[in-house]
C-alpha cells in the first residue's frame, strides 16, 4: 500500500475516481478485510457539513441497504469519516460502501450504437423492476437517466 493511500474506516482503501454525481463522488476501492473490490461513495466535501445533505445521504444508505435484488447495487457499509478540508478544518465525510459493478453505462452504449427493439425492452424491464423494488422499499430515485444505468454481462 502506498504511503499516501487513503483508508476509510480502517479497512476501505480508496482508489481512483470512477463517477461524479450532484451530491457525491464515487471511487473504486478495496475492502482490505475481505479482499474484494468495492465502490466507495463519498459525500462532496462542500456538502458534508450541511445537515440536510448529510440526512439525505444517510437515508439513501439505509434505504439502499434494505433492498436486495440483482438489478440494484448492494450496499455493504456506511458511516462517517473525519477528514481535513482545503482550509485545514476538520470535517465529517459520510460514505457508503457498495458493490462494485463491472459493465457499461447505458449512456455510453447509446453513444456507441443503436439498440435493437428487444434490447431496449429488456433494459427497460430491468430498470422498471429496479424501480418497483425501490418504491416498495420507500425509495424514490429522482435521477433515472442513461448515465445512472449500468449494463452488465
């Protein structure tokens, strides 16, 4: 492990940035205790001290953890880590550790080629199934778009 390697919760090694959203950045990581690749979602530092965003982030983690379905990314862990911001101030950084999903974003696939009618139906059915499961768990996604849909093998 490199000397400057960031570790969260004493076990999650933070790797390269793999995605950005409105509230959080997502990094590839490693659960050093279990030896598996994970995705680590960190609330953006400028939002980390806003109680509204912290609550939304925490609720997302709790709601996601209640869902178990092949079309929905699994949540493994969540918590808060103490961090130092750009001004040297200590801040809390909420995190969510999730299943790392290998695949292609639907957005990228659509830029690469046209989908067949059957593929479109299959992908739409997967998305609708995920939405049904999440709605039953009381979760409203609010940001369904091709950039947030992963197509796996």
